[in-house]
C-alpha cells in the first residue's frame, strides 16, 4: 500500500507592486496613511545612515561595515509591526531595525568605530546586540522566546537571519525547538539572494527558503521583501498568533556584503540593475505620491532633518573616551578573584592613563 501522509504549500504575498499600485483586498486595515508615511521616513533614514557609515569607513573612521541598501522594506516593515514589549534578535545588517526600536544612533556609530560599549543595549531597548557569526543568533532568539512563554510575559521574539544562515545547523535546531514548544517566535529570513559570494541557487535545492520551516511543524509564508506593507502585514499576523512562524522576505543586497567585499567579482551589473527597478524606497514613494501624501518639499525637509541627526550622533560617538576597565568588568556575570587581582594590578600601575 502507498498513500499520501503529508502535503503542504507555501503562499506568496505582495500588496504594493514595484509601480506603487496597491492590492486593497490585502491591505492591512490598521495601517493609516500617517503610519505609511512614517514607514517611508524610516526607510529614508536607514538608507541615509547606511551612506554615512560607508563614507566613514572609507575615511578610516569606522570598521568593517555591512550595508543594508535595498533591504529597507524588510527591516522597517517587520520592526514597525512589533509591539514595544516584543524582543528583536538581529544578525549584523539590521540597522533599520535598530533605528525603529530607538537604539540611540551614537551607540551604533560607537560600535562601528570599534568599541563594544556601543553594542550594549540600554534599558528600554528590547533587543540583543549585533551578532556576526552566521545564524548563531537564531537559537538565542528561540531561548528568549521560551523564557517569555515560561514567564507568561505576553512578549514575542522576532529574529533575523540571511539566506545563507538557513543552511546552518543552528537554524534547523532552533526551528525544531520552536516547533516542539510552540513558542512565540517569528523568524524573518532576509533573503537577499547572496551569502557573500555564494548565490541562493547554490546554497540549497529547496524551492523556497520558507518551506524549510514545514518539517519543524511551523507555519511559513514568502513575501515580497521590497514591499514594506506586505512585510508589515505578514509580521503583524504572525505575532498575533503567539506561535512560531517563518517569513521569507525576497529582497536583494544592492551593495557590498561588507566593506571587505567586492561584489563585481561574482555578480553581473545586469542583475543589480534589474533589482534597482524594484527599489523598496522608490516603490513606497510612488504609492504615497499617487495618494498625494508626499512631495519634493517633504522629501528635502526630511532628508535635511535626518542628516542633521546623523551628524550629531557621529559627533557624540567621536567624543567617546573608552575606559579600559571595561575589559575586566564585562567578561563574566560576576568578577572572579583572578580578574579582580588583575584589575587591582592594572589600576595601581595606572597603565591606561600613561
């Protein structure tokens, strides 16, 4: 005997197409014009921040940096769908998420100057620091979600991983745990088509990345990751269910993997140009213009205000004076006697003041 014992499918969602036309049947009822304008402003802010850090890195005023240009809709849409108590778990490219969740910009610039003090989340910012090792943050996020369910806090966790990260063991182990325990955990797969120089088609034979959740008993959907409204809607719906979900956001890394990378060595200009036509910022601006919600004057005013804030944050970050004692104080949850002895010895020598 042979019979089918399991079948499934993955749906795809797009609400605003690349010309700015909206499918009003799918449009979220809770999404006001003012909130869409706020989304657009946040996307502009993320791109302006990106350009500034890239410039600073080229001047030797910032360390290796991972640009986000092209991925603004995925980050802003998902971040704005969260409640204040929800917890975000980023990887290393979610600068837009940090902006929405109100991490002081000077801390971001401090981190990119090479100081770990900039990676310490202040009180009230419900998120974890930047995580560079690929996919190791996904089990962290699941563990945090387990704690929220155990403590009955009502908070959910939204974690981020790239397309390459879905090929890591950490990803599969986290999915299995989240599925078994039915955790309030939403994983955003930021599918930007490239894991450094390895294209999506060479990373996995799976037809979609979203379907990797199915084996773990987790609901999944694929969305147009350059459509900020679709990303917002998918994230909002997933968070409301308080069970695990995976959202694959199909987008594109229009710039470098990091400032140590040269994408011209492995991808064609024609491919980049094709995706530029799907620019998430241009798309939402077209939508706003059709509704008479945006104009050139507002664009100029917004850009000027954001650049002023960015420059002020850079100035604050560059005024920072590191305290070398931090290398002793933040190694363990408590300071063991051996470190206390080393700290005392270093202090008596006044080596950091010489």
